[in-house]
């Protein structure tokens, strides 16, 4: 996993509430056995028309969204299926951070494990970002802050272990494997019981 | 010790290393279920790191998501929707062989939807922690197991260490008081609950379903309830095990036998929330007020009694949902013309569900405009239904009797609805495009689904007023 310490970008805003992971990547693209290359399917059925041409109405197809690394999404983003293909697709597309007032549990877990910073903001902060699409934000992971163009600043909560992994660019498996002795002891104690 | 909830007990019994200020808890996993869609990248990770599956005997695999529900071809081979789907299945077969994992594959009597076969085999047991790269793992909570969905990276964690890093979720008690009215079932109840608490009502929580109406449910019905916990955003759903649970499990192939069975039941009896245990949140639902319930929008929280008027859109979002569904505020969902009916999925594909649908269809015929697919949850359920003659009932009514799998619940195996078609579906998600691009989904119970197939419009069984045709008339 590549380290994520800072994200500086304009925002793309998808204000819809309850954007589910079927919406982020439809199930028909899940027959892959790879993680790479899913970016072209991100928000597929919004992004592409039936004839394969881009849907000009869709936010991410508009010029101002080009190159945006921060997605501001409506409440309860990432609900539904546990498919990790959803964060894989968003990362492959180019997003580094997703901001919402509420993010579904499994999606948030999956995102953080793939270097996609999933940040939950207060209703008021969230509303401000929804109302100001395209503003430039500077996210500092270590400081857990988001700086706004007008000098304002939001702070956000982040699980310390996920933060450590993001900043160091390490995944969590190494930590688990490092506790092999604890795991073996647990298994023995249970078998003895 | 302080009074603990069922969830506390399950959690405490599986903590390998407690949570610290810097790190989450390490939680032990008793049973790891896998399928073809969310496992290949995890196996690839194992190989890349030179790791192995720590406890293959605690891992159980099946084929369900991308598998066809049509009969095998003349050469006895499955007819996949795409080469990719075939390759994905072949990869799971190879991975299971290489890592020594038991696969309920094409030749197995117990191949089927992952959340159907775990319980059916008796692999799902009270007191366990159960995970799967699939959000409907919450189904297994019906047995008093802590069961939840994980991502593929975590599938890799469990392969390598039989453990997960977890922060303890909060607890939410949903008390369902009173008895469900006649003709109202588990699916109506859970849709009603999600309609009340919302699609994010359970986020960050493990739900324990309690109360008279829950205790009265069969295991099949309890699984329907726990299955949809995730649709309220919950991490997991739980029901304390009781005699109903033990009776279901007794004699199943992977359940404990003989003296081990007696010991197990004694231990399982302690798996209940202590009197005086407190929850982070509690909700009360009156079972007597639940009616046949369906969804009218594009998420499972947009649920309402079948005959109640659809509420006016409260937001732009809801406006869009009503437009997509072509539903009119102020009018009920009942009466909307139906194109496809799907009975299946890990929510409603067990034998009790098939019986419910068959009871409505017996001696009746589908409306000629309706296509109906009945997809049993597993090979064993299919056989049982055939022993009972349910397949004959479905076929005589004009429905398609298919091979087991996820099918039109997720529409990645070629079973899908066309743009604009309305599907009355016993599955769990009515998201835009879930059952095919542009398809519209109304979630319902098996009985309502079957009645809608007969009426050609969304309908309750009670509204099919005429007596069923006699067998001769139906033929
Ligand atoms: S039946 Fe549907 S919800 Fe259940 S496991 Fe299969 S795809 Fe997922």
C-alpha cells in the first residue's frame, strides 16, 4: 500500500444519499479475479450511457471534476454489498479520499485498507462541502485536519491503527501475522477447555 | 461479573488480544465461508507473500454468485454467462485444491448460496464467530453466532491468521412485542423494521432481535430476519439460540454428535443476554401492527404496507427514487403491473419459503405476461422441494424451476431483468440496477411474490379472492 499523508485537491460532489456499492461498481463487473483496472467501471451506470459514450450530465464527466482526488458524497455512502471492488474502483479511478457525514461500516473498513481515506464529518461541515463543490481542500492525515480555501479548518476522527497504516504505507496483515504466538495460545487454551 | 448481552458474550469469547489505545482487538474466527467472487484476490495475496491458509478445516467454500441456474449442457458442463465467470469458478476450484479447503462444488449435494449451506450443513452453530466476504453473512446470526461480512483484504487476513482486527461495535436491541398477524411473515417483519429505523439505523451496531414474535419464528424465518440486518446498516444481527435452534441443528452433517452434542447444547443454553444487561440503543416494534410489506423505492428502507399509499417524496433523492420506480405518491404499490417474479436468494430460498410460494400457486396459473423464476438456495433444498412435489406446483403454474445459486438477486450470472421491467423479488436489495441495468425491484415475501405472479400486478395472497382452480382447470 502506498502511504497517504496529504491529499490536496479540488472536490467532486456527488450529493446523492445512500450511494450503495452496487452503484459504485455494478455486480456484472465482479467476475474479475484481479484488483487492478476497475477504475473504468467506477459509477459505471451513471458515467456511461447504454451506447458506451460518457453521460455528460454526470458530475465526474464534467470538466471541473477532472483530476479531482477528493469525493464528497451524500450521507450513508458505501452501503450495501461488502465488495472491496468498490474502493478498488475508486482508487483506480484516482480518488484518494471520500468525505461524507456517514459512511457505511464495511466500506469504510475496506477503503482504509486500500489507501482510500474515508472521513466522516459533522452534518454542518458536510453540508458546507456539498454546497461548495469544486473547492480546493488540503487534508493532513497526521494532523487529522482539512483546510479550506478561506482558511477555515475541519478536524476529523481516525482510528489510530488505520492512521498509522496509512501514514506508514503498511498494511494490517503484518501486524496480525506478528501475533502468531498469541493466536496459537488462544487456540490451545480453547482446545484444552 | 456484570450482566452481559449475548453480543458481549460472543465477543469476549473470541478476543485473542484486547483492543488498546493504538490497535484494534484481534478477534478469532471459528468459521470462514468463501465463494468465487470475493476470494481470488485474497488467495493471490497469500501466494504473493508465501503464506498459507492457517486453518483450512475452519474454511468452507461454495460456488453461488456467478454460477448458472440452468441445467448442465449435453456434455454435463455448466453453461456460464461469460468466460470470466467460468474462469472465476475454475480459480476457486484450483485455490481450494491447492490450499486444502473443502469445496461444495458442482458435484456436491450441498452446493448452494453460501448463507444457505452453512446452516444446512450444521457448520453454522451457536456461539461461533463466522465471517465471509459477503455482507449477508449476518444471516448466520439467527443461530446465536456473531456473523458479519468482511472485505477481500480481510478474507486474506483470516486465511493467513484465522483472525481479524476489529473494533467492538455498539449494541442495539430490537424488541418485537406481540404476535405477527396471520398471513404476515418474517420478510414482512424485517422490511417493516428497516422501514422504521432506516437504511442507516443500525450503522456501527450489532442488532439483537428479541421478544415474543422472534421466539415464535422458525429457523428459516429467523434467517430471513437476520439476513437483512445489513440493509439497516448493522454489522450483524443476532437471535439467542433456543429449542428451535437445537432442533434444527440436531443430526446435521457437521453438527456435534452423541455426547459432544449434549455438551454443546448445555453450552449453547448459556448464550442469552443476562437479565439486566444494557444495550447502547433499544427499539420496540409492535408485531401486531405489521402487515404484508413491500418496498416502493430504491433502497430497503423505503418500505411500506402493500396496500398503504406511498408517501410523498421528502427530498430530491426520494423524488428520483419514485421516478425511477415509476411509483406515484398517494397510491399503493399494490396494483402495479409486474413483469418478472423472482423467488430465491439467501433471504428467501429455503424450504419454508418455497412452501409459502407454492401454497399460493397451487392450482393457479401465472398471469401470461409474467415470467417467474424459482431458484432454490441449495441442491439439498431443491431435492427436498422435489420430494414434496413443489417443483410440480411451480411448473404447473408456469414458473421456471431452476438450479440453485444467487441468480437474479445480484444478476451477475446471466439471470437478469430488462431495463424498465418491474421485478417482484424475495431478495434483499432494491438498489437501482441491482437486478439488471434499469430494472425496477419491489422487495416482498415469497407469498406476496407468488400472488403477484398470479395477479400480474403487485398483490397480496389474500387479494386473490377466487378459490384456486381445480387441477383440471389449471392444466
Ligand atoms: S443471494 Fe444475493 S445477497 Fe445472498 S449471497 Fe447471493 S448475491 Fe449475496
